């Protein structure tokens, strides 16, 4: 026990030494560390390390490497070229596609330390140098200025032999901006940056990368100043805006000045109604009664003196059972005014303008079909008031016509029928076979200068007129004769043209040949079957003009008609030709009166008959 | 008459289809009219693109497998690829010193060597359920690409021969079959990370050699 204390004192000394040595600051170096290895061109490479703690003593570092598949350890050939704590491997020392096992040893007096080994294959650590000769310029094309950036490849990289393939990237920003805009340029060595802002300063940088490897560092920035310019497009638009504003102002001012004429042009005034006596002001005032009162023509409707003279429709009978009813239309208000207005006032003229005075057959006995057609009110112009001693038979002497009150108004027609046992059957389009009494035939319509000769035979179908005034007889006459004749016959209605009215109020009419064809014959007066009113006698006799045409024989009709209508008149009008009623419609007319005046329009123009 | 024409047309169709299904004809054999020849530049571009794609796939797979396999220290030191016996230039000078024929030969050797191992690799991948489907697809594509690239490089070689750029490759078809025979005797490592490591390197070699070849023969296009 106590005699041999061999190891114990050594141990104690060693422990003491160890414990005491830190106080002196010396130690083995800390472990270095290999930072990275890089090859700029895939032909050489460099490794850098980081020294560890040196332990207070001068420490040396050594790099050793070993190739894959070999145990031979080599030391770094070049510690200088790449700087401090680096090792540069030249071309001769560099092998591609071979793993290098690299480690760094730090050693000082106190000891050594070895770094962690690093395995490196040179092809995977390629990081080229930065591109070179970066140039930026401002160019212009149609759309404005743009930046063009040109550069060169790093000199060390051998792309010519295909050993390295580099791709480039550039970034641009305004000097005062924070964020960069990056663009990939591929393998080309230029790039165009479009639409830079005018007047700004730009910075440009470029870098490159091998097909698999690391990006190079950015080049030092190149500054470029954009010149001030106005974009052509913008200036053009400003010009356009200014000019258009000027034009708009001019246009507005012109419109303002020529307000009224523009308004007139754009919104033409609505033409007012051309109604005599129509006063727009009254209408605007909103008093309709006043306005309508203003329209009232004094003296219209005709007073009761003429009421019974109004011929609504004339019925003409013949002994051949043809019973015709003449329908005449009455003019309404305007026609009463004056004949002067007849030329331009066509209101109410329609009835007279129609060449066909619809006549309808009347069948006395059959009272079923009693259609007394009352087509408006016929206004037979009568002579002026002077010639009218008999209100029932006004005549035209001086050419003035007056309105005939309609005899054939509806209530009156009922009276007809009451008085006529057989009743009157009015059917459409019945040609009146009228016995023409009066040789005086004159047209009324369209011929203002011939208005003087109108003679109404008041009961032409006047018998109607007379019926009112003289009640009975004629009607009977009328009734009887056609009764026998018309019973067996079918109702055929034919148009007749009233040609004249003789003094005895006999309506001289010319029958129409065919009711369907009145229209074509309108223009041809001579060929017409219409009866033209030639004159109106003082006795309210309508003198019909007998047609010269072959196709009509007025006289025949007239006689029949008149005979039926009013045999009295026949007797009275001996001086006038009588028409034989037995003829058919198309019997050629016998000699017309010399003084028959053929008018172009044989219709009774009631507008002419205005006093 | 109509039936005869129909029969004739059917026959011609049959003949055409049969000839089409025959042995794959080389691109534009001598004097063949109406054949649209692909230029050598286009051929080179295609094969280089193919090789680039192949290398990308190998890199992806390698990094994926490194996650699963911790590299063994021993393995690192003793890593050995089955293609190590193929002599390949390991530097720019060495590569540029080689003639076009030799370069082409090296490329073809490498491509031939990797056809079988990659097919096996893909097959074994699909058998393991825990492997990622995307990795399996990549392996399949990579394997297919090796074959396509081999065909492409052969076409390039033929074209170059046609153009007189290179003299006859060593025995043509026989040469290639000889390569096959060499490779089949190798036992391929089941160590997939190692396999992928080796293939990644070799695909990079192929790409580099092709680029050198192209820039030497056609210096204008992007070199």
C-alpha cells in the first residue's frame, strides 16, 4: 500500500497541467470548415474554408483531398491564387466527373484539428463570372423610345466549343424604385426593354448561369437617363381633344343663336286644321263650346223652310217595274257657305262628286226589304233665296245654289213607307229608270260656270219631295205603277245618273248600263249611263242632261220613271222630251238637247250649289 | 370495272401498310424520292434536348432518393459505377482532343450501358409499394429516354457518315451489339442511390459530349 505510488503522482501532475493550461491561453486549433468550392468555367475550381478557433497559437491550415476510387491523398497545390484560406485547383489538377474528398487540417503547437470532409464533383459547382461589357442605350422606333441592353459573356467561360452553355438574365429598375423587374434573355446577349418612362433614370444589371449550376453575381449597375419626350400618340390625342372641344363650343353657340330656325327645322310645326271658323286660340283656351260655336255656320242646318225640301234620296220609278231610288247626299255645313269655297273646300263634296247617284228600287208591296238607303244627306243646291217662292221647289236662276234639305231623312222615309202601302224598297245599285223630262241637261259637278241651270224637279224622285209637301197623290202614283211591274221582277238595282231637274221638280236621270262598271265609265262621259244634272230649275227641278251616247236612252227611262213618279209632271212638261220608259237601260239616247252641255263630270256637285 | 378498281385500291393499301410495318427504315435512305430529310442541325438539337431532359430526370430522382437513403460513409469512398470501365474524357482538353468518331462512340457506349439497368430500376420501383408514384413515372420516362436517345444518336451518326463528316463507325450495327454483350454481364447494384448517382453523372457526360460534338461540326448554331 503506501510504498509504490507510481501512477498516482503522474496523474495528478497531468490533471494539474491540464487544468492550469487554459489559464495560459493555448490550445489546439478549433475545427476549420470548408465553406464552398466553386468552378468558374468547369475547368478549374477553388475551395475556401473558414478557420476555427486558433487556440491562441499560430495555426497553419492545410487542405488535403482525395479522389474517388483512390486512396492517395494530395495536398492543395495552390494556396495563394485564390487568397486567404483558399485552395485553387488548376486545370491540371481538376478532373471532372470525379468526386473530390476535401478536408482542411488546422494545426498549431497544441494540436491539430481536421474539418469535416466535403465531397465535390466539379461539374456541379460551376458558377460563372459575371457578364462583361454591359451597355445600355436609348433607341427609338414607331412606338417611342426603348432601352437596349447589350453584354458579353464572361471571358473565362468557353461557350464556343460547347463546353459551357450559358443563359442570361437582366434586371431593370428606376433609380428611385425599390423593386426590380427581371427578364430572361435565354442565350442571347442583348435585350430590349420597352415603354420606359420619360425623364427617369434607370439601373440595369445582368447575370448568367450554366445549364446546371449556380447563377453568377450581378454586374455592377449601369445607369441610364431617359430623355424627356412626349408620346406621339398622346400629343395627337390632345390635339384631337382640343379641336373637338372647340368645334363643340362653336356648334353650341351657333345653335343658341339660331335657336328658332333650328327648332323649326328639327321640329316642324304641326299644321293646324283647316277648318273655317276653327280658332286655335279658343281651343287653347280650353273652352270647347266657344270653339264649336264658332264653327257653326249661321243658317245651317237649313231652317225648316227648306227642311222638307231636303232630298235624301230620290226615287225614280218606271213602269217597267224598275224602281229606283236616287240617293243624294246632302252636303253638310261647309257647302252652305258659299260657292267660292267649293273650290278649295272639299268637305261634304263627296256625295256630289260621285257620279253615281245610287238609286234603289222600291218595291211597294213588299215591305220586308225596306232599306232606304240614306247616304248622307243630299244637298241639292237650290237657287238662291230669291227664286224660291216655293220653298219646295227652289230653282237656280242665277247659278247660286242652296242646300237642299234632305227629304229622305230617315224619319221621313218612314213616312214614306207609311204612306205607301207597298213600301218602298230600296236596294242598292238599282239603276233608276227615269223618264227624262227635261231636255235641259246640265252637269253640276266640276263645272262652276254651269251652275245656273239647275232645276230641281222637286219630286223627281221628286215625288218624295212632293210627298212631304203635297202629301199623297204622287206617292200613290208612284206606288201603284211600279207595283204591278216590279212585283214579278227581281230586284235589280242600277245606278242612274241624274242629269237634270226640270222645273216641275222632275229628276231627269240617265240610267247606267251596268252597275258594276260605273267607274271605268267615269272618264267617258259620253258613254256613260249616268245622268248628268244639267240644270236646276226654279221649281227645284233637276234638269238632267241627256246623253248623246248611243247606249243610253234617257228618254225612255225618264218617261217611265217620271211617269211613275209623277204623272203630273209628265203632263206638265210637255215641252220637254219625255223618255219612254219601256226601254232597257242601254237604249241609245235620242236627240239631246242642243243646249246640253256635256260636262266632264256629270255629277251633281252639291258644293257648287251654294248660295 | 368498278370492282376491279376497288380491288386494286385495296391491294395498294395493303401493300403500303405492310411496307410501313416493316423494319424501321433509316431516315431518308439513299436516293429515296420524296423523303423529307431532317437537317443535321435539327438532329443535334433534338438529341441535345433529349439528353438535357434525361439529365434533369436523373437529378430529380437522385435528390429524392437521397432523402430516403443515408449515404454510407464506406459507400462514399468505395462508390463504383458499372460504367467506370468505359474510358471517358474527364476534362475539356481531353474531350476536345477526341475525334468525332471517338466521341460518338463514347456516347453510344454510355447509352448502351444504361438501357438495361434503368429498366430494371423502374421495374423494381413499381414492385415496392412505398415508392412514390411520381418517382416511378420519372424512372419510367428516364428509362424510355435512354432508348430514344440511343436511337437518336445512332441517327446522328448515320447522318454524319452520310455527310462524310465521320468515317465508318466501328462496324456499325455490330459495334453496338458488341457493347450490349459487354454490359449484360455486369451485376447491377441494387443500391439505388448509387445507381442514380452514377447515372446522373453519365447523363451529364453524354450531354457535354454531344454539345462538344455539335459545336465542332456545326459551329454556327449557338456555339
